[in-house]
């Protein structure tokens, strides 16, 4: 199991909002929504689009790909709408003090 | 093992130092300066650019690399796959863009053949080569990587075959890279009217898991009635960033057989372009790709028919395992004067895991009205019934899968008349296939 790695400071991501971060040579979108933190691979599984450029929707806990509108669950990475059918990878997040930490999901 | 030092970044100051160190003719310096200006103007490719939309290079940091300035490596060199057991007419070796050896058999040099590292050949035969450079077969304005190679190329090979000289021994060039190194090779092949040659070209890292940056170009000029067989095997370490522009011009009655093997690199983005510029020209393009881990190989192929009665036949086959990904975008472009064109393109993908992904995008753009242009694409998994049958005959599951993968590639191996090439590709792929 990989370690928690500092990803950002709490104040760097507005609520609701997202931030693209590089963790261990991997692109991850860090999401702050309704007081909660989430982290997903910055990849839409439909055609590889960057989720970090897409809108965050607090009401259905989703982030949408800016290219074709596919939505993904912020917490699980599950594909919620077409044209995506496969989940993107979700990572574990914790907040300690002013810092947000991410532990990469090593299963993928 | 010694290593190549690189200057910090592609800065104006580093470019000026690079030029000062090379003592090249004025016309070449002018070409480099023009390309450098273009490189400086151009941004990195945009994510929404159709050609790059499926290839994410946000993790590539150009400023971590710079002009090669150091000494070549010592004794450690990667094993050559293509040259094993082959009687060669000549060879060149570069390491991190620095030439470490070149030789050509006396019988060929006596016939006027030139083969060696490009910089030396320019210094010794500048007047002969200047017109070929000025043809700008690869367009330095195409993107930032094309401009960088045109401005900063170092190392690389030149093959010049005079009119009606037929070289019946393959020539070989090897470009090696140290871990974290840089390769800015440029290859220029000129086969004059009625001449024939075979060039085996391969790139390899010293370390299987080595990183680094390749920004290269290949220009093949097949003049009227000439025949060229060109094999290019990309076998970098699995952390190398590979960007390349490769283009051939085939004149009237010329024939090119171009085989690509793509096995290595972390991410590869290659533009391969064949232009049939004269009547009755012919191109056969073969591609063999095998990906694993999190590799991403993206190939854009372009068959451009500019003249009547030309033929082009492209077959790319890819096998993918683990979380790897391939992108193939193929285009057959037929200009209005290119009547009686006969063109074909096909891409087959064999998926060896459920998490691999192959994007296959064939395309046609036809302005002439009397042509035959067809294309096809297939993607599928290994047939479990075939595996089961082989296992009932005494094979292990892994042996069975290897056999099926080998059979998948056999169609393209059968098109390659150079035994050492199909054997080397088959062996390299066989070693990579795991149980599925």
C-alpha cells in the first residue's frame, strides 16, 4: 500500500472546486465539495479527457468531463452517465491541519 | 559507465553554444536558426488539438532536458536485435546523440555510396547534401517537436546511394540512450534513380526501465525507379518520451517497403507519412506494436497519393497487455490528379487484458474520382477456445497464448522479406507475452 503524499494546502481549492495535482508521476484531480475532499485520476474513461477542466456538481456528487459531458462519482470514480461506461480510479484523501494528503490507489 | 551531460533546458543561450560547437556550413546554420525561431514561437500541442486529443503529454517536462553536450558512453551498449546474424555492408552507432562509430565496406564506398553519421557527411559532402536538406521533407513548422529536431538535431545517420547502384547487403544504424539521456537523431536516406538499398535502423536504451527524451526525424527520398527497404525498430526503455516525424517521398516507379516495430517507450507520438510524388510509385508500410504496463503508443499514418497509378498498402498490427494503450489514426489522402490510385490501410488489435485500450481511427480523403481505396480495422481478445485446444495438445496456457500472439503477427511478418527482422520482432514480442 502506498503512502499518503501531500497534495495541496486546504486554501488552494475553493469549495466547490477542483485542482490538478501531480502525485508520483500521475495526474490527479483533487476535488473540494460540500466540505468533503475527493481525488480521482484526471482521466475520463470515455476518451481520456481531463476531468480537472470540468465542472463539479455538489448536488449529485459528480465531476463532468468537459469534452462530452460524461459524469463520474467523486467518491468512487464510478461512471454515472454516458458516454463513459467504465469507472475512473478513485484515491484516498485525508486532511491534516492545513494540508490535504492523497494515497494513490495502487490497485490500478 | 560514463554518461552524457546535458545543458539545462532548451534556452537561447544553450542554442547559441550548441551552434558554436558544431562548425557547420552557413546554409545549415541558417536552416537551424529558422527552425529555432519557430520552436521558440510554438506552444506545446494543445489538449484539444484533434491529433493530440487522445495523447496526454502533461507529465512531459521539456525543461528537464537540454542539448546533448557530453561525451558518449563507454562500453555499455544495448544489444542490437536487428543485426544479429546478418552480414552487414556498414553500420553506424550513436549514443545520446553522439556518434561513437561508423563504417562502410570498401566495396560500397568505392561505388560512391555514402553512409555514416549525418554531421560528418554534411561536413564532407555539404554541396551534395544541401539540396536534400532544402527540400524539407519533414516540415519543421509542423509542431514544436518537428521544429526542435530541425533546429537541434545531433547524431543520426545519412545513407546516399548513387544512381543505379544496388547494395545487396543490409546497412545498420543503432541509436542508444542512457537513463535520463537525450536523443535528437535525424536520419536522411537518399536512394538515387534506379538504385537499391536496405537500411535497418533501431533505437534502444541501455537500461530496460530507463527514461529519457527522443525527439527525432526520418526523411526517406526514393528517386525514380529506386527501391528502398527501411526497417525502424523503436525499443527504448519504458520511461522514455518518444516524439518523431518520419516522412518518405517516393518518385515515379519508386518502391518503398517501410517496416516499423514499436515496442518501447513510456509514451510515443509518431507521425509517419509516405508521399507518392511520381506516377506508378509504390509503398508498402508494415507496423508491429506490442505494449505493456502503462505504455501509450500513438501513431498517425498518412498515405498521400499525389500522382496517378500509385499503390500504397498499410498494415499495422498491435497486441496490448496490462493497462497499456495504443492510438492509431490512419489517413489515405488522394489528390485530384492521382487517378487510378490503389490504396489500402488496415489496423488489427489483439487485446491481452481487459484494461488495455486501442483506439483505431482509419480515414479517407479522396479528391480523384477513379480510385480504389479501402480500409479496415479489427479489435478483439484471444479466443479462449483456441487456448483450450492448444492446451489439450499438451501446451501450457502461456505457450498457447504466445503461439496465438505469434500467429496474430504472422500476417505482417510474412510481408517482411528480411528474416532477421521478423525473427527479432517475433522473439522480442514472445518474451513480453505473459499469461492472460
